[in-house]
């Protein structure tokens, strides 16, 4: 990657290091390099898609009363753009394999002939049905042709043009015939069924081209299960579905392909991915890497620590582990190897840090927006719950890198100018205090402006932001263009000038976070204003820099800015092709779960295999999430594991008297779905990093998994101690203790798993360190041995207890009744209560209506789509009790013996170290 201040990535040290970047670009944005005319059409289509997404996210259509597109129709257009670009930009066979293997082509031939045979079988008795299958079979055979006869990557074959147009038409069918479909719901015509069947086949082929066979196979298996229910074993059997009913659900309604997942991709995800690509084109990506190296490169193993921080900063706005790995790894991995790390370890550090970037708010690989829909809590709450685990995971990875540097005796890169430790500490202190003061002034100052100026505050704040941008850009223009590292002598750049050279890139991120957290705008509208600010930066930063530097080449600067903006728009759209088809294909799985009830089957299966053991149940769920996530992008694997496995955790934990908030269950499955990008043999991020590092991919993946053990352990810790998700925190002192315990516990866990703290651990020390880490993470485990955490009170106190629950807290209810399948259910649930208010009103907002009859409290209604409905509470059930915190000593008292044991281990290792 390059930008206006960067050296080419290939110059970072390893000859030919641009080749892995090209490979990753092929995996992310398409492998074809066609002629000028076709390339121009792809460019124009991608730009049109980005502009369409910006328009539907903007308030302009509502202000002007012009081109207001309903959400369902917007999803159809979104998918039409995605599949059209998928067939044009991605060839039918993998560009990464040396030899073309026409397996997909043979499969499509066999499958297409099978569908045509089905059409012939129905020809005499059901002529319309025969026509439906005939058309679908013909399209499947057409899909086989490009797979059987590969063409050079320099042109798009005619059949791909035909398939692209047909796929776009099938996707846009809901937009074109929206009125007609609305007047005949559940009664598809033969034309509807032809379009739906062809659309499903073309979507699966687009998924295979863009993302590989994994998601296509999984979606295909679930689609097959929809029809094959009557012939399945007893545990998996269901009554099945006709072709018409399945296509109505999957393609002609909002409950399958065009469901919640594609809606989130349309409404939120695209704008955030576009925001990230515009930041990258503006030069922010290179700026983040330069700052990380300038600040951390001189420490032990400095390039590795810089890689961790740079990947974290990139991951804030990145939607892909692979893109994150290659974007930063192309530069960082060669430097890590230059200071002494092996190729496997350098690649593994990059993988561990890049995959962790998907856990970082505010984007979390687009999963944050899906969690809003699946969990039913505000976006800000999702960010709050995900923040602490993500941060301590990154701090622990920095510590792991430090331990590796100590074990190997590595040094950092030299600075261009040496500064004493006291000057560094003084500069660090002044910087931190200055940032705190600035943050306070911004928060309270803007709040004061809003209170005083009222409706005019928006314009005043806009003027202040503009003035700040001009000031920061003027400061940046005073700094000479800086390279990341002096490649000839491996000397780091100066921290001060490096930081000043791009401070204006932080402003759009500040605007985004301000809109999300303070103004509480929707994620889509917040991203829209951040994207508009990036438009402004891309168009003005070069001309203004020329003005401030007195070079006067304004025309050239403006043209380069326009090119950067156009490239950013098209790159954002091409980055979204994979996410668009992935969310659509994952919608097939969601639709199948809704039609067949396979979610209950997964619950029964895990319960059967675990034998009722809670820890074994969590381990099995984690393993299934790893398997389901193999080879899938972040967004798709979260949709699958959240649909299938998150309810399993909540239900089975409740049966074991463990109350798990729904957000904790979703974060649990999300973490293990993400780990599939690391885990051999299909860890895509590990393969990408191994290609950059020129190392063995399996060894790189195994080493990356070892570095990621902290990420594997974290979900188990926060399931048993939800305070790690900042749930149930009642005051500043408890928050301080929770953060301290989490951070200290994670560092101790890292020292134990790496077998090194001050010196190499002995086996007994490692065992004790693991025990200390567990105690710091879950102190309540030991307190529960002496006194239970909760006590049950009369359900007639429900409304008063609901009113007393803190804002954002949870109400723990014991419920029982009969579910829709006729099974008696008795379990505990954690109902999120939202904002403060009267008890009855808060229960109603949570979707739960109650009725008191004597000494019994019944559920009178459950609002559709509410938190209560997501917990699968049903009308007519009984609330048999309310669980409240028991009056007992604080579990954090167990920190004291844990810290005492830790101090003994530190003393023993110091003694051994002094005797060496």
C-alpha cells in the first residue's frame, strides 16, 4: 500500500512483497484485469453503487421529498449491484490455483441435468411446474460453461456478462415488481418461482466465486435440508417444504435472502466500509502505521508491537481480517523478520492482531450492527459491552510480543535522534494530559454550545470543526513528507513530526464517534456524516496543502483529490461485494432455521452430547462455532453462529441455573466464529499472513492460535463474570476493580500460556499463574462456594423491582410454561430493562405485559421483536420468581490472596534471574 507520504510496501524489506498484496487484493476485490472499456464499466458500476448507498443513508431524500426508497426495495438494489459486480470482477475459477480444476463446472452440469430431468418428469402432469424447473435447469447449465472453459483474466467472457445481467435482474425483482408481490403474498406465480430459483442458484455461484466454496456448501446443505426433512433421521426430521413455499420464504419475502442480515449490510455496513476505504485513500492507513512505528518501534520487538497497534487502528474501520492482515502486514512482517523474528512468528503476530481488529468497536467487522438487530439493544450498548474485552485482548497481545522479545533477546529499531528516558516520560505525560484536557473541552464545550445556541448549534459546531481542520492541516503542511522507516539504515522517524503530519485524519473518526455516542444518531446516519466529511477532506486536503506550502499547483492537487475520491468510492463498493453476497447467502440459513426449527435441534444435540454439563456445553458450542466459521468472512460467520448457537447457550445455561445475558451469548459465539480465521487448516488470515511472510501456513496458523489463546479464554470468562462486559456495574469503584482485575488477569494469563514472565516459568508456576488469572477474572466463583450470588423473591414485587433496576440493567426472572412445540419449559432469563422509568412502563418497553391473579403473575402479552420475544418468553407463561443480588461480601476480596500468590511467583523469578 502506498499513499502520498509512504514508500511502496515492497520497499519495506522483502523482495516481491507486493505479490501477497496482489493475492489478497484478488481475494478481496476480484482477480480480473480486463480491458479499458470493461474496466471502466466496472468502475462506473462500483461508483454508482457507492453513490446510491450514500443517497439512501442521507436525509436529503426526506428533506426534498425525492427518491425516497423503502428499505425492502433498497435491499434488492443493494444485492443487484453486489451480484452484478461479483460475476464481472471474479472469474469462475480460483485465480490463486496454478491449475484450473473444473470441479464446479462438472457439479453444475450434473445438477442442471438433474433439474431438467425433474422438469421432464413433471411435463405431462404439471406443465407450469415443468416450465419452472426447465428454466432453472437451463440457467444452472449456463453457469457450468465458464467453469468448464476458462478464459484469460484480461477479459470477461460473454456467458459471464449474461449471468451478471440475469443475477442482477433476479435480485432487483423485488424492486421492479414490488407492488405486484405485495398484492399476492404467499401465492407465487410461475414467473416468480423461475426468478426465485434462478436467483438462488446464481447467488450461490456468486458466493463461490467471491468467497470460495465454504459458504456456498453450507447454504446449499441448509437449502437441501429444507426439502429433505421427511427423509431425515428422527432428531433432524421435519415435515419439509414445497418448492413454492421455500422460494416464497427465501427469495420473495423479508425472511430469507432479503432478511435482517442483508438489511444491515444495506443500511449500515456499506457506509462504514466506504468510510474505511475513503480514509485509506486519503492516507490515514499509512499515517496510522507510521505513528505506531514512531511511538513503539524503539521498544524490544518494536516492529511487532507497532504491528499490533497499527492492526488495531486499522481494525477499527476494517471489515475483513484478510484485508487487515495484508494492509498492515505487507509492511510490518518484513520488518519483524529483520529484527530477528521467524517468518512463522512474524506472520502469527500479524494474524493475531489483525483478527483481533474484528473485535474492536465501533465496527467489529460489521457484527456490531447485526447484534443491534439480533439482541435488540441500542448500538451504544453493544459498543459498551464489547469494549473492555477487546482492549484487554490487545494489551495482552502487546505483552505477549514483549515476552517473545525477552525470550529471544530482541532489540528495537534505533531512533533518528536519541532522547533521554526522562524527556520521553515528560513528553508522554504532557501528551496524555493534553488529550484529556482537549477531550474535556470538546465534550463540555460543545455541550454548552448546544445548550446555549439551541437549533443554531449545528452551524456553530460545523464552523468550529472546519476551523480545527484548517488548523490541523496547516500544522501537517509544516512537516516534511515522512517515510515510515529509513529502509537503508532501519531508523525510525521522529514521533513528533510523524504525529503532526496527519492529525486531521482523526477528525472524521471523532465526528463518527460523536454522532454515535453523544448525539445518539443511528449508525447509518452517523456513518453518512463521517463519509461526507471524508468527501470534503479528499477534495480539499491536497489543494489546501499546496496553498499552505506555497507550491501553487492547485489544479493538479484538485484533480488528484477527485481521483482519490473516485478511487475511494469504487474501492469501497468492491470491498462490499463479498459482504453483500455473504449476508445474502447467510440469509438462506436464517430462512431455513425459521422454516424448519433446526435451532431447537441444535439445542437438543448439544444438550445430549454434553450430558447436562455446563462447561462441556460451552466447549461443544465453541467447537461448533469454529467449524461453522471455517472459510467464512466475519459478517457471514456471525450471522450463522448467532442464528444457530447463541440461543443454545442461553437455553442450556438457564437450565443449569446460570443466567447469561443475550449479548454475552452473542459475543461468545462471535469470538469463536472469528477464531476460524486463525485456526488451521482453513484459517484464511493465517494463509494470507504466511504468504506475506513466505512461511509455512500451517505452522503460522498454529503459532497464531497459540498467541490467540487469550481470545479463546475471554468468552468463557465473561460468560461466568458478565461484569467484564460492563453489565451490573453499580459505581466508579466497582468499575475500577473490574478493569483492574480484567487487565491484570489477562496479563497473568498471557505470562502463563507463554511460559515466561521475568524468566522462564516452572510447571508449578504456570499452574499457579493460571489459577491467579482465573481468580482475577472470575472472583465470584470462589465467593459462590460460601454464599450464593442471587436470592429469589415473590414475583408480585415485579414492578417495584423493575423500577429499582439501574438504567441499562437486567431483571432476572424465573418463568415456566408450555412452548409452541408442546414442551414444558422452566428456565431463568435476563430481561434488559433499558432506560430508567416506572416499573410497568419499563416492562412494557421490554416487550413484557404482566397480569396478577391472586398470588400468581402471568405473562399477558409479548411484543413482537422485543427483548422479551428474543428471550423466547411466550404469552400465558407464569413468572414464578424474581432473582435479586444477595447481600454478601464483595467477591473482589479474593483479589488479595491471588495477588499475594502472584507476588511470591514474581519474587521467586527475580531470585532466579539475579542468580543467572
